[in-house]
């Protein structure tokens, strides 16, 4: 009886050892491989989701490629890689004729390297001193100094790749029409920065009965050129 019990315990022990060894040598490594494969699959799926998002973004950009190309074409017209003065003169002439103005003169100066605008805050004027004996001291309110608005600049626009071309446009016609011309110039195809406008009244009619014929307007402005870096 005792011998049978010993055999039973021995057989149970052998079975237990066999199961443990089978787990350690067979099943456990397979489970580790399965776990690693599962983690790798999760990582691949996450990466695929990222790729899908990037692909969707590229598809959206490609669908709007026509709009981007149109915008680029407008920018190239606004700030071309060459002066393209004949086109600008034609635009100014057409705008003057559209507003019933006479384009009497137009001069173009040499191109200048681009220089960012520097806005200087205005300084309040000093109050003149008065006779101390006749004046009564009064606490003066501090002068209001308007805040200077900084210009919009970009590090991508430098004197090496951006130049300005000074132009002067002289027109003759009604004052209101000159204002309309300036507005049209601002909204035109070519980027134009008007720096100064001066007007002089022009008298018309006869010597005995003069009549106002309008103004002569001299407009100082800048047009811009984006230099092609490949052109040297």
C-alpha cells in the first residue's frame, strides 16, 4: 500500500515537472512571441493611421492645387521677378483713361535695395515757457502721444532678394477722379506703395471768365521686384 502511494506521488511529481518544463520550454516562449507580435501589430496600425492622415492631407492639398497655383500666379503678377515696366505703364494708362484723367508724365528711377520701414513714435511738442510773474502755476495734463504701429516685416524679404523701383506719375483731371485713380492703383494687379501725393489747381476757361479745370496730381510711389536667386 505504501509502495503504491509512493508510486502515485512519484507519478504526480513527474507529471508536474513535465508540465512545468513544457510551459517553460514550449508554451511560455510562444506566448512571448504572440505578445511581441501583437505589440508590433499595434505599432504598425498606429503608424498606418499616421500615414493615412498624411495621405488625406496631401489629397486635400492636391485637390486645391489649382487654387494654390492661381494664388501663386497672382503673387507673381503683383511682385514679379523683373521690373516689367511696359506692363505697369499699360496698367497705369488704362486706369487713368478709365477715370477720365490725362496721364501727362511718368518717370521711373533706378531700382533700390529694399529697406524695411522704420516707424518712429511721434514726440509731443514742448509747451512754450511763459512769464513766471504773470502766470499762475497750473498742473498740465500729460500730452497724448499716439502709439506707433510697427510695420509687418519678414526675414525672408531682404535687400538681397527684394528691390523697390521709385516711380512718379503725373495726372491732370478732377480731384475726385484722382482719388478714384489712387484707389484703383491700390487694388491693381501690381503691388504699388504710394509714398506721397501733391496736387496743384489748374485754371481753365477764358481770361475774362476763368473756370476750374481740375488739378495736376503728382504721385510718388514704389513698385517692387522679387529677384530670382537662380539668375545670379
